[in-house]
C-alpha cells in the first residue's frame, strides 16, 4: 500500500514529475553520450597508436630503449621473427633495424630515426602501405628507396622522387652515409612518425651498417589484444635476456590516457548527480510542503515516522526508476547507432589529426557505464529524498492539520 | 451492549491544564479539566470559539501534551508515552475524524477505509470485507472505487468516520466534523455516527458549534475559558 500510495503520488502532479523524470533521462543520456564520445576518442587514439606505431608487443635488447646504440641488437632477428609468426595468436610480426641519423636534402638537413624494415612483414604490422599520402610502398625496383614521414619531408623541403643522403654511425662508430631516393610520404595519426621517421629496406640499411641479420626491434601484432600477456609469456623463454614489453609499458601515455577516461567517467557522474540531486530535493520538498496537511493527518492517525519517511523515499525512487531505464535505453540506442554509423569529424579532422586522431569517431561505452549511470541515479534519488523526507517526519501533526 | 461494558471508563482526565507560551502573554487554554468518559458514550464538547475544545480533544487524542495533569486511556497513562510509542498507541486505540483533509487523495474510498487497518497489519481478507460492509452500511457501496475528489464533503466525512470505525479503536474523536458541511449533510453525518454508536457500540467524542448537532448528543460537556462549566447527560 505504501508503494501504491507512493506510485500514485508520483502521478499526482504529473507535470512536475515529468520534469524530474525528463531531467533524469537527459542526465543519464548526456552522461552516456559524453562518455561514449570521450571513449571513442581514446579508443581511436589508442588503437591508432597500436595499429600504426606501437603494435601489441615489442622485443628489444634490454639496453636498447635507454640508449639507442647499434650494438644493442637481437641476433638472428629475422629468422626468429619468422618463428614468432608461427604462433597462432600472432597476426603479424616484423623485425626492424634501427639507427638514429641525419637526413640531408640539397636544401636542408635534419635528424630522424631510420627504420630498416622488411616491407612485406612490416606492412602487415603497421599497415603503412595504406597510409601513404604520396608515392608507393617499396614496390618499385629503384635502388635505396626511403619513405619519409610527411612532416619530415616538409621539414627537409624534399618530395617524392628527390634524393636525400642518410648519415649515421656504423658498428664501429664510424660515420657512414648512403644516397636514397624518396619514394613515398607517410601520413599516419602518429605525430612522431610523421615528424621524425624514415623507413628504408633492412637489406639496404644493414649493408651500409655492415650487419646482416641483426635487428633492434621485433614488433608483434596479435589477433586479439587480450592475448598480450599469454603471448608475452610464450616469448619470454625464446628471447632469454631480451626485453619483452607490451604496448602499455612501451607507451605509458596510452595507459594514462585510458585511465584518464575512467576518471572522467566519475567526474561526469559526480557533476550530473549533483545537478540532479538539487532538482530532486527541490521537487520533493515542494511535494512535501504541498501535502503538509495530508502528512499531518497520516501521522495523527498513526502512520509512524519510518513509514512516512519510506513513502517519500519510495516516491522519489519511482521517479528515478521511471527516468532511469528510459535514459539508459536512449543512451544505449544512441551508442549502438553511433557505434555503427560513426561520427564524421572530417570537417574538423585537420586539427584532430595533429593530435593523432582519425576523422571518423566511433563512440563506445563499456557495459559497466550503463550500470554506473543507473545506480548513480538511484543513489542520487535516495540522497535527494533524504532531506524532504526528513522535513516530512519533523512536522507536528497538530500544526500541520491547522495550516489552512 | 452489556451493562458492564457500558460502565467501563475509557478516558479519564485528571486536572489537566494547558498553557500556551507562544506569545508574550501565556494563554491558558485548559484549566483543571476533570473528565471521565465511559464506553459507548456519545458526547459533544461544546463551547464558544477559543474555549479550548480543540485543545482538549488533541490532548485526549495524544496529539498534544497537557502542561499538567494526566490522561488515562483504558488503563494507560498516555502522558508517559514517548513520541514514537504515542503514534503507535494512536494507531491501535484512537480513531480520528478531522474537520477536513481526512482522506488520502490518491486512494479510493475503499482503500481509504482499509488504510488504518493496513497500518495495523490486519489481514487482507478481513480488511476488504470490513471495508465493504461498512461502506454498504453508510450507503457508499457504489462509491467504493472512487477517489475522494469525486465525493461530496458529506460523503468524504462518512468515509472518514467508517475508516476510523474500521480500525476498531477504543473511541473516535472528531473535532468539528460537520464544520465544513451544509446543515443537511451535517445532520446526516451525525445520524450515521449515532447509528454506529448504537450498532457498533463505538464511543464518540466530538466537538461542535452547531445546535442541531448538539441536540443529537447524549451527553454534552460545555467548556468556557478552558473550564468545564456544565456536563449534562440526556435521556
Ligand atoms: N498553538 C497555540 N498557540 C497559542 N495559543 C493557542 C494555540 N492553540 C490554541 N491556542 C489558544 O488556546 C485557546 C483555546 O483554543 P482552542 O483551539 O482549543 O479553542 P476551540 O474551542 O477549539 O475554538 P474554536 O471553536 O474556534 O475551534 C484559544 O485562546 C487559542 O487562541
Ligand atoms: Mg477548535
């Protein structure tokens, strides 16, 4: 009966109830939408970084990441990469020979990291063949081809077809150089690649370096990102003494970025809860004051404080139980639809690309978000009900009944 | 009703006084009121405005405390009860009919009648049959599923009376139950209360200004300036 009364009370002033229900719906929907948008950004950034730059797992000589010296290599790297490729979890793996060097065009010179790659393997890992702004991906039979990050090429004031000289130290710390022809420009979502990477064939680089099958890095891309720990465990014994790192430790910024989105969830939940709580307090206080005499009568005839309190709380809860599911459903449908459609941000994507985002955003929220949003609203409703309910039980029946 | 029941004291007030200190000059609303009400009585508390009728009924009903004196209801000294115990005591022992706003607007007439029984945790079947038979007795069967807003003032008060009755209290207090009714409805309500008094043996204590209502009482207690100035029993 308490529940019946509470439920009917909700619809007593249905206009006012609808305003509260409406704000709950909008609150939840906005929460889900904003998070979905945020997540979409984060995920596109993180996935983009993994896909085109970091990959899931990298193998290095333990000293290599601290001090990029040519001698910190993985012996027999190419052969061992082929072994890795046999693992069922692995989708692609690519060895890289790496030096830091100087690139000079006839007009300008600048530093860059030179990656000696095996194009057939590399393109499966980083898909750089699909990210060329100009030129071709190591298909011509030109000698010494080099592909530059698009911004690097601009810095060097060079273009596809031009020659540049690559200078770097060999194993004996002697300066060596080679002439390369620019055959393509890479435009990725990674500012690092765009500004400071040059890709050459490993055979060309190692010939100049005087090494042959030694590499500095093996990048591994998996079918399923969840498999990272499993594959790392499998690689450990094969690469005894080498560092095997996941994308999380290679790019702690990605991890940070993901955890920031998580904190953002709680901040948003907090803001929306605070806004709702005031709306609910206000509405329920009005409802209580409006029914002052009735509540006085109820207490006079023997309805105890606990019941009066519960009645107000249940009534408030009903508001959120009506609004909550509608908001969650609206949010869910919006996410579902946008998750398929994506939001085309190409109008703004020039700016976004600078920061490493791709131009179509696919909003996404984890299932727990719906749960958090719903329970957040229910908690808010209860919190918002406390003060009005307290007001209600403090009233003096005689005074309330005499209020005209 | 058996004579033993008839003589049993339901309410006894001893020297109750009530002084309000809300304004600068204290107002003494009741002065040494001694009143004994026995089971089955049908009593009107009368007196000019401000004579203390409401104050007395509130104190008897445990809604207010006297400044001094004691009220014993069926053996319980209610001035010794704590606030929460008092609410519970009211629920199980006292029926109330107010001047207005008696009913819960979102409940139907039948649900309103069942309401106090529900708070008393009576069985559903018992509640329903009692509510329906009482509604029938007061000629409101066809209004059972109608909300108070669709009832006339007189019908609402009748529902309020049978709601009080349904919960089987020791007595029913009604502070000016007819004040908002036209004289015909007022007379009807009083007739109905008198009938319930006879048929159910329910004790009624009500206050009124209305001479036609006073005429229906079997005992009339007159207050003036917070004092009982006359207490007459009629035949
Ligand atoms: N809460 C209060 N604070 C101060 N004085 C009060 C209060 N309630 C009643 N009084 C005073 O006590 C006296 C008795 O009031 P009471 O309401 O009992 O009279 P009444 O006989 O019921 O009058 P009426 O016929 O107008 O209802 C009056 O002088 C009134 O002003
Ligand atoms: Mg009065």
